[in-house]
């Protein structure tokens, strides 16, 4: 039978529903209409008249493309379907002139997905531990919360110092982290994000709201000394209460931690820690070499 790879449209939902992926209540089916419109693209590999593998990408700030949503029909596995499909996806996304970087996330325990990403030529860049909770009171010690920064130039200074000049990985959204560049930090984003400095202005905490399956206070703290900075947890707790009082839906704190930061937490910490996420990626120049 012939194989065909093409972009999926809203009219292809029935093909996706007929796939046997083994995933119960798959969010890709629930939000399918969003994944084939706007900054999202979803591709399908058809074998004869059946959809047997899918995958796609989302564009962020016109420069970055995150690939994912890879699923294959269990009845056709063992035929390298995901690899065949995603080769085409990466080829197509790099044809977009503004795209400078393509990457993907997979959990540390997902070895098959890691092998696919390595076959695609993506390079392992970072491992981040997703840490979520509703309550950090056990980590507070009564210290004064940090001072909020409102000045846009001050925010830019922190971003340039910590991320743009270093190219460090920045947790842009829950599940989505990217190598930093100026394009990742438009002024309208910085104005919406909250920045807090400690008393000596040697540390900064960045918080922003995000909506995935729940609302999150997405908290960015780019150091590993979580338990050494007076007032850090009080600042996070105050920012969380402010968001939780504002939205009517279930709300959590989300932090992206390095393994070193995770190990610094006390044994009775309040966080849920699923399998860490590994970020893979390649930029346009690396792809040419």
C-alpha cells in the first residue's frame, strides 16, 4: 500500500478517532481543531486509506518551533512511522524563513521517543523537573516577601543578564522551554510578567500565569539555592494567592527545576515530581553543518 504524508485539517478528525494509540482521553482529539489552526500544524502519515501516525509543531514568537504530539497506531508499530513522518515535519518547518530553532520535549522515562528525536538529529540540551503544588507554606519561615519590580528597563536588564547574553534555557511556558534570544522576550510579555528582587538585588523571581489543563503560576527562578534565599517562598506564596483569588478554576504553582535544585528540597517538600522532561533541539546553523 502507498504511504502519503500531508497536513491534517479539521475534516480529518474521524481518521484520528479511528487510530488505536492506546492513549485514553487523548487531549489531541479533544482540542484537535486548535492543533490544525493558528500557529499549530498537525501532519498525518496515511498508509492506504488509514491514518497510522501523526505529529506536528507549534510556533512561538515567530522564531521557535516545538514539535510533538507524536502518536502511532499500535497495529502498525515497528515500521518507523514516527521517524518517517517527523523527518517531513522538520523539513517543512525549516522552510519557513523566520524559524531559527526546532525542538521537542519528552519525558526521561520515554526512551522510544528519545530514540526518535535522536534519529531526527535533535541534540539533547537540558533536563528540567516539572514541580507542581498548591501550597508552599511548609517551606516558608516568616521572612519578608521580595520587592516587586515594575520598571521595564530593570526587567530587561535581568533578562539580558541571565538569558539573552548566555543563551540559557528559559521556561517560556509550562512544558515549553527554549534557548534564549531577544525575540523570546517582547516588551508586551515583560510588562505582563511579574519580577521580584531580593533585598540585595542579587536574585530575581519571575512569575506569570499559564493555562494548560489547569491554571498555573509559572515560576522561574534560575538558581539552585532554593532553600538559602530568605523570602523566596513567601514571595511565591503571595503571588500564588493573588492568582488563585483572581481565577475561578483550579490553580497550581509550577516550577521548572534542575536536578540540583530538586535535590536541594527537603525530604518533606510539597511538590509532585513526575518524570523529568528532556529538551532536544537544533538551530538553523547547526542543521547546515
